[in-house]
């Protein structure tokens, strides 16, 4: 979900900039997670917001994600798998967010997990190389500022790329 | 989790009996889910309690589950997978319940899912024949009143049986 379906980085930056009066952008994060781009004494603020009651619920949907996902469903059995166990406050928010923005995905096809090694699927589209490495099927790297230098996976830069790759 | 690690049926019966002044027992449920053993006009009460803020959090741990699970971890990579998507109010309760009663299971090995066909594992111990049928590895049926007549799976009647089967 995060960084692939939902724009979590934009929300991190917006809350960070508001709190500290800065103007950090996605371009400033090239090759880094948000945490690595700010000074360590500001990590507590990022953590607090990440675990707040409304962080995940307000995330913007990535462009074209809804339309392409709906098209994918006509040819594939699509599951949404998200590493929600890292942030338990996200469970209900993520569930409601999916119901609001992707109502055509049945709850039976939603997975809140930790390690994605437990998933039995042909493909996993993920921004996190750690999860792609754990996954036993074919990993597809979804471009995000932090992973620009990662190699070894087929890469998609946006949902139009996903559409091209899976629907020709 | 439910009916395997956590005694959800006992909690259903206890709340049902309290509300209607009855004395329904597990023996009365032979071959039936709780829902099938009570009159349809009482289903709303069962649903209400199931979706309440404290149903899953107070469930008793099945006898020997903690000790055997801890022993299993020495020889197996153990994941907890639960069909939580059917009851979204259960997410945080289930997470806290596991942290309280099974603190030795890391969150990275917890899965809240719908269909268990998405799990990549060698074995699944489950009371629900629908999930065992969907699962692609070897399904082990954990005995519960509702599944007494189900055949086609290796059956364990309790955690001592699980211990014998997997640890000799």
C-alpha cells in the first residue's frame, strides 16, 4: 500500500514541513527514506505522526492506481498485502482507506502482514527491496525516492508502467 | 487463532447464555457453528457481541497452546494467520491478545488475512474446512464442535496432538 497505492511520503513531508517550517521535497529524498534525510532529533516527530490516529486514513491515492487496479482484476487475482504489523495503529485506518478508495477489492483479498515471505503469489509490486528479497515469487520494484539506486528487479515508475507490464 | 489458539466458542456461549438465560454447551454444538444452533432471531445478538470492543481480547487461550507453540518455534518457522478481515473490529484486539499471550511470536510473523489461499507455508492448522480447502500446503484440521463430521484432513484434537504430530 504505502508508496505504491498510497502516497505516504507526501504526507510525511507535509507534516514535517508544517512542524519545522521547512520545505523538504521528494527530490531531497533521492536515495533515502524520510528518516535518513532529517536530523535524528526529529525522528520522534515523524514516529509520532506515523502512529497518529489519522496518518494512514488521509493519504492520497497514487495517480492511476484505482483505474489500473480495476483493470488488473479482469485478468488477475489481485491481493493487497501491506506490512501493517509494524504500525498497529494503522490497521483500522488502512482497512477504511481501502474500502473508500478501492471498494472493488473484497476484504477476503486484503492481507496485513509482517514479512512478505509468507505470501503465495506470482508477482509482488513493492517499493521496499527488503520485502522483494523475502518474497518467493517475482518481485517488481515500484519506484520511490528511497529506492532509486536499487537494482536486480524489474522496475515500474508509476501505475501506467504497471498497466503496460501486466496488460500490454 | 479462533478455535485453535483462542476459545471463541466458549465466549460466544457464555455471552449467549447470559443474555437469554440459557445453558447451551459445546456438546450442544456438535456438527454446528454457534449460529446454526440458535434460532435466527438471536443471530443479531451474536453478531453484536462478536463485533464488540472486547470480544477477542478476553478469549481464553486453548490448553497447552503456549507451551507447544514455543516448542514448535525451535524446529519450525511459525506464523500466526487469522481470518481477521471478516471482523475489522478484531484487528487491534487480536494484536494485543497475541502480544499478551504469545509474546514470543514476533509481529513480523503475524498475518491478518481473508482467504488463506494467499499463504505460502508447508502446513496450516485450522478448524475451518473452507480455509483448509483454499490452502495450498498440507491442511491439518483442529477439532472443534462444528467440524466433527469433516473428513479428508489429518486431524488434531488438541495441542498435545499438535505436539505429537510435529515434534514426535
